[in-house]
DNA sequence: GATTAATAATTCAATTCGATTTATTTATTG
DNA sequence: CAATAAATAAATCGAATTGAATTATTAATC
């Protein structure tokens, strides 16, 4: 005996057990979600097609889809004729089957949206503020929710799956950058936002980081289906992001996976700074102000942007150089198939940021790096509120491998 | 209707479907692996304990464990008395139930080890060379395997689960660093190493990156059970690594997850270089040579190292400064619970590298970073060959959530 | 010290439930 | 009409669960 690897085995006390066992009930729940996600991704699919794509037997798929149709989640389309054999019946999601509410809390505004089962935004309410405060925000939850509910029939209201909230980490930080009095922002410290909202909303409430939520939206409704894994970056007031692995959202142990803000990068002058100092709309605001340009159009709406000229180009170049370093760093840890970039700006800005980032990456040392594809997000500046609204879908309808395992503890 | 997220939905053609459906047979296979991994992690556990930890019913656990005992994989220990109720029967892995073979291919030597079911290294053969070449290496596979087999009874040989190979990516690269003629190294380009070994070995052959394999060893036999996720770094001839997420090895789409070698870091003079230029034993070799010290003891055996004084300290400081940057960068992408550092050096060097890395991290800007714990690996310099031998265990006995899903395509 | 209650581990038997297998029907092309 | 493909009904299979019973032990009480 030369060496015993088992002798390194630790004391039982602090060992962390993996997730729990599986059983049939959970298999069924998982397979139902899988079937729905296949229909969702392809728009519409026949039972036979689902059987082929899932590897499940045709009979199993028949039983599952019949149940989903009976629940009203799936609806049958016109039988497709013109091929050998019995005509196939394409099945698609019933857009009216499930509604969900999504809220985005930003540093200048908050939105609540009503989304249908296929990602259509049916209604939206918004409020703006110089900086977010707990009291007014919770009032907005009550009033906004009431307004959205008023537009729905009782039958429709009964089909609301939940209320998802997309908010930045530590809202009270960055007070100075937001231009808010620190004393006011400190009011946030005592607030359990999820609990306070849950007290005011008669649906299941889910709170998630805003950029992670946007990533979720991109996964379901955007470019997600094209890549098995990707890093998602959303440039808002500050930069944030999310991680998708094996076609599923990976939030990480503390929920901060993809929160690339603190990533160290080298700035224009070679100094090392955190990514969020460069890739943020606040920085653009400051650049505009220095150039004597009114920055307020930045905040009204992404569609209110105009081409601000040189300061905008400077900002894009700096952002791209920083993002390029973030791309390389993340690709050295996880071999992402793609990095998807989006933000609270118009599509034409996004296109320029992505192009500049591609160019900046090409200037770096790529030897040995498994380079991800760098692509624009397809969801756009509303990704955070759409992502918020998709959170209830994740917990109830979208495939999550944890559905298979028992929750422990 | 304000905006339709679903309109971003792509054409069906290039959509990537998630993994397939699940069924009972797979549930059983998964639960069996889960039970075994619980026993493995805790050394020995009673059926009731397993039921509690897995969330499975006592009866289910009874059935599964009875079957595993009948297969000879589990053996019952002495009933534990002294507590209220029927004495519990601790069950543990039968070390002789399964053997596996592991091979490590390095740039100066290759090892083949015979490992038992609990990670004990029963036997080891080694060959050394100035640089690795396909012909001699494959001869070593044949001769080494024959030697190891000769030490086993036919019954034991029948219980060999497989042959796992841990080899660096692109063995033919870095010829100049290895001090090998480029023409000779180019011989590797045409070689399908896995296939060539499979032709010479009568067991299932698995090929995996060497650092990823070492990570696997750390996951099963080292500090892995203490952390739900971690980044693993192994400093050998060059640096490599692996990623563990949700207590499972994550190799990534291309198998290069955790391959941090190309990560850009700032060196001593502020210049940006790839991590592998700094964190490598080759660099230490060069430093020793410059200082007029014979570097050959580096390569004979990790136990052959002596304290080389100033050049070693310089190397450790540089490595630590670079690793610290890699730690921050990776923590900004995934909120790892830990970064585990090991390498092809003695334990006392590992301790100094880890301590220096902790100190270097503390000198960086940590605002907003979810800092992982930085810890020493518990497996040590043999991690790669032990990891190689653990590869067959992963494919046959260790829990892998993919066991639940149908393979598609 | 003997008796009884409580507790815990284990297992048997019956039940449930979902996926698979097998066979059949339906619809269409060539 | 033969071949093909989709859809599904009925029967079967396999694994987990449920509920009850068994066994072995400690703790409390007489």
C-alpha cells in the first residue's frame, strides 16, 4: 500500500450531503415541465415530435399532453396533412393559460408588468423617482397591482401564477452614485423587501437580483435556447449579470453567480478598477455632464436616447475594453458557449457595444482560451421586468432539475 | 399590448433542446448511487440514517441497500448498541468490491495506479522520460497494466471497473517549455490517445484533462464533501484546474471548465500575462537555474524538494499574487464556496502557497466580492493519478444527475 | 431484580402510480 | 392495396410509498 487517498477523508460532522432521492411523482412533474418547455421552445410540436425529442415513449407523451390539454395549458392546432400517415396535431401553449406579474425596481423607476404564458406583456404600470424609498415603493406595489387586477376578469385573475420581483443587490449601497442622501437610503437596511411585498400581494412572491432576472428572461424568451450555457451581462445603472449552465439558470449558492460588477479590469490608463465603475450608465451620465450635455434623456426611457456623439463613443469604447477583459476572465473559468450582452439602452447602442466588445476581445491574448460567441441580447431593455414576471414561471412550469430531488433540511 | 417578449423567439431550426425525460429505472439507478455516495462520504451509515439524509422512505432504503449488499458493494458492520431502540447496523463500502486503474500522463513522468473502492492506492508503476512520446507511452500502458494485473487474482481482476487517463490538454503544445524538439512533439497531433489506449486495455477507458481529474479526486476523497461548489487549482508543470458545482464535477461543454491557465493576470512589473506563465513549476525551474541551483530534484518526486531559499520564496510570492487575481476573477463569475489549491509539490510548499495567496487576496479590492474560502487540497501531489482512477467510479458508481435523464442524439 | 413503557431500526405486505410494451385504429401517400 | 406514420387503448412492469408488525434496546417504575 503506497498511499491511501481515503485517509484524507474528513470527520463526518461538517460533511455536506448532496441533494435527496428521486421518485415517480417527481419524475412525472419533471417530464411535464420538459414537455411544456419543448413546446415553448419550438412554438408548436406534435406528440410524436415530443416523443422523439424527449426520448419518452409515445404513450407517455400522449398521457402527459392529454393532461396538460385538459388543464388548459396546451391547445391543439390544425392537424397537419400532406405527409404519409395519420395527420399530426401540433400542440402549442395556451397564452391565456397562465398570467404572471413581474416587478422591476430600478434606481430611477419601477415597473410592474402583466405577462401572459408565452411572454406577451399585456399591461404595464410605472413610477419614477429621484431615488427609491421603501414607503413609496410599497405603495406603488399596492396601487399598481390594483390597477393591473382591475383590467382582468375574475377568471383571469385566478390564473395568476405569482409575483416576481427583480431588484438590485443591496439597494442601499451606492447612495452617493445615485445622488441620494445616505440617511434616507439607510432606511432600506431594516426592510425585508420580499416579506413586505408578500404581505401586500395575494400571490406567491419571488425576489431575485435584477440582472439575474433579466438573464432568466433571455433564457426563456431570447437567445437562450440557442446556447447550452452562457454568461449574460446587463448594463443598467450599474452592470450585473447571470449564468446559465446546461440550459438552466444557475444562481449559485449565495445567488450572486454572474454578478460581475466587482471583477477587476484595467481601465484606459492601465489602472485596475472594478468593472462596474466603467460599465454603468452613471458613468455615461457623468461623461455627458462633463461635456455639457443634459443627461436626463438617459433615464426617461431607453427609447429617449439620441446619439450623444463623442462622449457616447468614448463610453462605448471604455465599456467594450472592460467587457472584453470580463469575457476572457469568465471564459477562463467556465467554457461558456456565448456571452450575451444587453442593457437599459436602445438596440442601436447595444449593437455598437457588442461590436466594439468583439473588436476589443480580438486585441487581447486569446491563446488557449475557449472563446464564447459574443452576441446581443434579444429581449432588450425590458429584460428585467420580463425576467421578474418569468420568475413565477420558473418555480411552477419551467424545467428545473431540482424538481426531481427531494428538498432536504 | 405593449411589447411581446415572445416575438424575440427564434426559428425552430437552431434551437437546442434540453436533456431528455426521466423514468423509474433511472430513478432507481440514481437512488442507488445516492445511497452509495452517502455511505462513502460518511464512512459508514445505518439504513435509518440514509433514509433521513436522502429523504427516501425506510423501506426503499432497505430494498436498495439489501441489493447493494447482495452485490457485495456494501458490507455490514457490528450493530451499534447503547442507544434506545433496536441497534443500528452500520453499512460501509466494501473496499475490495471494485478496483479501478488510473493513469497520469505528465511532461516528465507517467504513473499507473491500482485503486480500491474506498480510494486506497494498492499498487503503482511509474516511468520517467525527458518528454512524452506516443510510442513509449503506449508501451508503458501495456507493460504497466500487465504488471498490475499480475499482482491480482482472477477474481480481483474481474472487478476492475475501468481505466481512467488523466492527461494535459494538447500535449504537443509547449514543446519549447518542455525542452522537447517540436518535430518529435508533432507526432502527438495524429494520435487519438483514448482510442489507442482502449485498443490495449480490456476495460472501459475514460480520458480526462489531468487537472480536472485531480479535481475529481479532491471531490470524492479530499475536501470536496465540505463545500457545495469550489474551484480547484492544481499547479503542475503548468497550472490547470477544475470546477465543482452542486457537489458534482462540472466539466463544461468543451471539457475545459476550470482551465484557468490562459486567465490574464498582472505580473510583478504590472504587465499582463497569462496565469500559466507565472504559476508553473517550469517557471520555478528557470528561477532555480538562474540562481545557479540544480532544478532536477523538482522532477524526481514532490518529496525530493528541499527549501531552495530565495528563488523559491520569489516564486511563491509571484504565484500567490497571480492566484489571488484568479480567485477574485472567478469569484466574480461564480460565487464559489471555496478555492482549493494543490499541486505537484510537497505539503509544506502547498501550505506556503496557500498562506501567501490568502495574504495577496487581502491586498486587493474586495468590495462586493463574495469571497470563497481559500484552502489547501487534501489529496496532494498524487491527485492526478488518483483522479484518473476515480474516473471509472464516476461513470459507474458516483451520483451524476445525468443518470436520471435519457441521452439524446 | 422484575415489569412495563417508550423508542428506534428494520422489514413485510399491500398499494399506488407512472413509464413502457404490445397491439390496434386511423389517416394518408404512392 | 401496401406501406408508413401518428395516435392511443390495454396490459404489464417496476419502483417508491404506506401502514402495520417485529425486534431489540433503554428508561422508568414497582
